[in-house]
C-alpha cells in the first residue's frame, strides 16, 4: 500500500479511509507523517469510523481533516479547499 505513495507524482491531497483491506488507515497516516516526502502532504480521513475516539486519533495522528461517511460532497470539497488553502467558489479575493 505505501509503495503506491512512493510513485511519482506525490499526491496532494490524500483522502484516506481508516478501514482498508490490508492495513489500518491510522497506521498509513502515521507512516506518511514519518516519511520526509509526505510529512506535509494534506491528508483528510474519509471514513465510516465516526466515534469521538477515532476522530481524535486521526486528528492527533496528523490528519488535516476528518470526514465521516456518509458525507455530503459539498463538505468534502470544502475540506479539500481548506487544506489546500483555496477559496470557496464565489468568495471575494
């Protein structure tokens, strides 16, 4: 799984689920945050794990955002724009 992140180009941002088939998403998050090339890449957890503990684990582990499923597409787009520092459509510049 992590080998895919090492292939160019470096992803920006990363949408990461917690419940993955072969590995825990929190472990992937920790590995990415330790890696020099990915330490600053924006990561948004997008997952069905909606407990307070899971949200805190993701955010304390270095996620830039945490969105639970089911989600509204507008909420996802707002989170992506926020972590990338992009203004909302129609926002004054």
